[in-house]
């Protein structure tokens, strides 16, 4: 049996499959991995395209659009390989992209998940926003990466070519032990999309697992192929899911203090949106806060379970300061200027 399954979640993405699936097939050794497309009930002829042009690709047909999180949960319930790669349909992989990650994890059993170096497909000299050279969060839940802090994206000059422990691996290209994925409960289906891989990685970290970025492996990601950066729906999901993630995973001693600060910071974000004439995004943040408060009580049992299974309270890959302060006040615009992991 093959060791790895590369699973691409698709929804009405025939054009992306036409463009990027050939690189996956050409650069993924057939002896090492199966290639699987999980289809979220597309109506754009994606499934027929695959069956007619790539009969070697296994297709899992879902009965409706379950979104990123539940779509992968349902697809991975049918996967029995030791490893699985969650790979976005807008990712171009390179020769030898998979083998270094699998080999490293074979030799490091404490590693639950890994990601490659992720560069921008449209500008290949630069890191890509969603993952870059490995993801982190600060103590208030704001995510950033080696190679990308907020909207500042660095040129890849080899400055982050060393393997390093990370807090989160990007869902654009995430290699994970199938057992660890399932034991941790998979992705949170109520998130639908955005932040779900960070939430999963938090659970893995808290349960004593490690995650790593291995820059020896490189892929190119288009990014924002589903929702644009300014889309109010994306703003809503990012803010709401981030708050839910904090509530689900923060230790008791940090929860109240962190959420008080986050409330202030979120209302500052609303004001900033209004001042820059992004009223729909401001409204989306307000709706996200409202929806978080409504859902919070439904997550109490999940929070209790997460805390019960936590064996690591002080996770070393959580940035102990406020990235907003360091970025905007201290002018630390790139990862190498942060006093972190040195």
C-alpha cells in the first residue's frame, strides 16, 4: 500500500485543475502517493473532466459543498494511508516536493505535520501570503509567517531556508500523519473556511506534537483563488473563527485577559475599516463578534475536552508579544527583526 495520499479539495475549480493538476501528477512519484480529488458537489464539469482526462486520479464525490473544513473531514474519513497531504487546487508543485517531507517525518516520529516553503505562483521570487516559510501566532491570536507579517511579504533570498519548528502549517499544502489528524478531531466544520488549519495545529501543539517547515521542499501557491482579500465574507470568517479558536484553546489563566484585549483590538479594527471607507468589512467584523458570542456556549464542551487533553501549556512557537505593536509601533516589518526563536 502507498504511504501517502495527496488530497485536493475542489469546488467548481475545473480551470484550476486544468492548470495545476498536471504539475502534481508529473512531480508526485506514483510509487509513493495516490492523488485524490475530493469534489464538493461541483456543477462546472470538474468531475467529468477528471474522469475523462485523468482516470488515474481517484475522485471522492461529496453530495454538497461542505466547505474546506468538513469537505476535508469527509474525504479523509475514506483515507487509510499513513500520511495525507491537504493540497489546494491552485498550487503548483515542483520536482521532489513530497519526498523530503515524508522522509523527515519518517525519521522524526514526534513531528505530526509539515509544510514546504510556499512561494507566490504569480511572482515566484516572493513568499506567498498563506504560509510562506512557516506560520506562527502572537499571544492575541494574530497569525503571521516567516516571510510575511500582515501585508508585508518578503522576497525569498534564502533567509529562511533552515528547517524550523512552527506553530501552524498552511492548509495550502499540509502534510500530516493521518492518525494525528483523526485523533485531534480533524478540522472544525463550523469554521467552514479560514483559520481551521491553525486551530487544528493548536490542538496538535497542545497535545505535545511538533510541526515543522521544511524549505527543501518548495511549492507555488496562487492564493485568494476563492475569496479576495477584501471580501467581507472572508473578513467575517477570519475574525469569527479566530475568536472561536482562542476560546477553544487558550488555557484558563490566559483566556479572560486575552479576550479583553482582543475586544479592544477588534473595535479598533472596525474603526480602521470605517476610516478607510470599507464599511462592509467593518460590518462584517461586528457580525463576526456577534456570531462568536452566540456560538461560544456551544463550544464549552469542546473547550473542556481540549484543555483536558492539553499536556503543553506554554507553547514555544506562540509569539509572546503583540505582533500589532511590533509591526506598527516598533517597525518590525519582517520576521528576522522579531526577538523570537533566535
